[in-house]
């Protein structure tokens, strides 16, 4: 009987450990703009933004995935959240490196945001988390961009 209890405990611990791994490897939502609700953006930037307009973002290179552009408006001001979901984390890391070499002239690496991130020369934030790459543009306050980016990364 004691062996059965130990076996049951071992199985339960294994299931708990595996479920934690599955939770971390969750797929991004089908509505990628839901990763950045307008209310969260409004609170972070201190002005009221409407719900995003969703459009298709161009492929960065041939034979890569199209992305999603989520454009938020506050009066005449716009904020862009562009997001791509790649086939794997390795493919995403490769594309991120290629794009950084293209856009990264004068860039500054940012630590503690996603798996890797940098601010480009215009002050826009580029982030990779797992197989998702995203870009935030519309504020020159890097702290606010980092906070927004971390909130998005926490959902991936």
C-alpha cells in the first residue's frame, strides 16, 4: 500500500510539473491585439485611446509570416503595436537577429524585456518572446514602452 501511495504522489508531482511547462508554452491568442487592450495603453500613456484598428502587417522577408498591425488612436496621435507569430522560437530568434542588423544601426539593447529586446534609433521598442516578435511605436518614453512590453510578454 505504501508503494502505491508513493507512486500516486510521484505521478501527481509529474503532472503538476508538466502542466506548468504547458502553461508557459501556451499559444498566443487568435486576436493578437487583445495582448494590448486599449484601456491598458491608455493608462500607461496617460491619454485615452480607442479600440485598435487591425490590419495585416507586411512580411519582413519572402516566405515569412505576415503579421498583425494594431493601430490605436487618441485624437491625432497614433500608437502602433505590430506583432508576428513565427513557426518556432528558433525561427523567431533568427528573424529577430536579421531584422536587428537591418534596423539596429544606432540601437540600444534592452534587458529584462521578453527573451531579447532593443530600442531602435527612433526610440521604438522591438521585442522577441518565444516564437512571437512585436514592435511598439508611438511613445518616446522607454520606461513606459518597457512596461507595456513586459505586460505583453507576461501573456505569452
